């Protein structure tokens, strides 16, 4: 039987992926490793400069990836989402809500941030990290965050697929 070699497809032009905050950047890095797409084009920035520097007429979709509850991801995501919206660019946000062990304060903050981002994006996907613990059982902290990165990276592929 002949072996078939499959090359990863490039992300269609006009799609910009933005990982913001520490968690968002980690997820984009994981997506680069495991995605069916060649995510070499993914950009990790903490502000709207990347959209400003890109020919805005070529941008059809901005996908923002952020882990909420810690401020950095939300602040950057909201700036980018507002800017994208002002340019009438479709904007999708993939986010997480913290694990219970990260504290009630972060969880409550993340829930407020989800509400705010929902109002300025075209689509929101929210993964409750704690549901992963309930699904997979007792996980070490490293295993738990690795599961989040993997699920978010797969979710990114689904969003790209649906935008084609």
C-alpha cells in the first residue's frame, strides 16, 4: 500500500488569529503544533497593531483567543474586538473561564468579562476549565492546562473550518 503524505493547509488569507495574554499565546503555540492547518500565520500580539499594520481590506475574520479572569487577556481582547468591530470585520472570540483552584475572584471576573466580550464580538465560545476536571477526573495542574490548550486548539480548527 502506498503511503500518502498529507501537507497541512495554510490558513486562508483574510483570517487573522490573535492569542492575547499568557494563556492565549500558549494556546496559539499549541495550535501551531497540532492543527490541521499551517498556523505559521498566527500572530500573538497584545494590542490592535497587527490589524492596523495589515491591509484592512484583506481581513475577513479576526479570531481572538484569550484566557479570562486575569485581566491581560480580557483587556487586549476587548481592544482588538472593538477595533475589529469599528472596521466591520467579523470577530470571533475563543475564551476560557478559570479552574476552581484559581479562585472565586478570577472566576467571577471572567464571567463578567465574557458578558462584555459577547456584546462586542460576532461569536463567542467559552470553555469552562473546571468542566475538564469533572470530565477527566483528577488532573495535575500541568495536565489540566495541557487539556485546555488541546481543546482550544481543536476548537480553533473547527472555527477555521466553518469560516471557509
